[in-house]
């Protein structure tokens, strides 16, 4: 759901309440985008950095322009992620910190099975070539229109369609080759 123009203008002018609405609207989608673009271990920190960046450049958004706010946000996020990937380096965590990570495993079998299936899917998405992964995540996970993805990627819509088709085919192949302890394979679960 898009924010109304008045809220956007207030957020651009520095109104804290409007900025909070903007952040609440985009925090989860940006976290999911970062997580699925290969930065799972750093997703929380990078989400904070990206949200800060979005607030800084929000005054540059033209509500009367051709792009919707969500399209503009994903464009900024995409370009920012490309810059992060260029600067990416290995982050080391002290062993003691690893012991403090809570165990988030669900207790019910159904939740465990869903988690395993989700992990298989996330792993398969992570194994896609980067250009296919970006297009797939924007189109399938974040429901961005193909035209917006083409604009963000700087490629024709036909190329977006081609990459999306290849990504889907690769995911089907990867998921059919994978298995979970509960299922013994994912062949019937790919849709």
C-alpha cells in the first residue's frame, strides 16, 4: 500500500511522525530484499543502513513524477545493494557471540517442515546467478512490475522476462534435486 501524498511530503520535510510511517511501511520489505539478495547474516544491520539512506534521499523523490513511491524505494534500494556488494567484505564474529544466539526452531512438526522447505527455497534462490536472482526477488517476492524492474536494472523488459523465466526454470531444477528429511524430495511442491 502506497503512502498518501501528504504523508510523503511531510516525511520529506522532516516530520518525525510521517518519517516513522514511511519507515514502518518499508522496513519489512527492505529487510526481506536484503536477506534474499545474499546478505542474510547482515540483514538487520544493512536494513538499518538502507532505511537511513532512504530517509536521506527521500526529499529527492518527486510525488508528481512518473514513478510510484514504492518503485522509487526499490530503485534506490537496488542501487544501494549493488554498491554494498562491491564493498562486501568478510565480517568476523567472536565465538562467544555465537553462543548467545537464541534457538528459533519451531516446536511443531508442521512449522519445522515449513522452515525446511523455506530454507531449501532460500538456498536455491541464493544459488541463482546474481542477475537472475535480483530479477526473481524483485518480481516474485516483492511483486514489482516488470517495467519497474527493467528500469531499475537498466535493461529491456524482454530481458527481464528472459531472466525471470531462466530463474524459475533453474529454481524448479534445484528444488527437484533437493530434499528434506520429511519429504524425501520437493518435486510435487514446486508450483
